[in-house]
């Protein structure tokens, strides 16, 4: 996947605004089970929100987000407060719901 441009990130953040967090990251952080769940959620929804319940420091959240991006081949669109937004295209072009602007 090619890196997202600034305008594409802004577009995706706008789409994510009305969505509720699908995944909650608790005190155990990023486990294999959570990573599999995130991967499945990205396959189904393409754009998801992840909420941090325990990890309140920005450095901790950024480290976890880097692990999520690496483990899922998704891209972090934004980190606002205690919520991260991730995007990954649906592998099947016929099932894609989100069309990014050029």
C-alpha cells in the first residue's frame, strides 16, 4: 500500500469521526489476540478506531500504534486523545467500501 497523503488522512479522519471504537486496549497492551482482532476488524471495516483504556502516556500509545501498524500492515491515520484511527484497504477490490480521493 502506498503511503497516504495529508489530504487522504484528513478525509479518513472525517469518516472516522462518527464511528465508535471497535477495539479497546487494556492493561495488558498489545497481545496476539488483540492484534488478530484488529486484523479481522480491518478486513471487515477498512477504517477502525482503537481506544486506549490504560495507557495514557503519548509515548506508550505511539509505541503500541507502531506495533499495530507493523502487525497488521495497516496505516495509522491519526491519534486524537486516547483514540487511534487505522486504515487498511480491503484486499478484495469488489468488497472495498472506502474510495480515497487522489
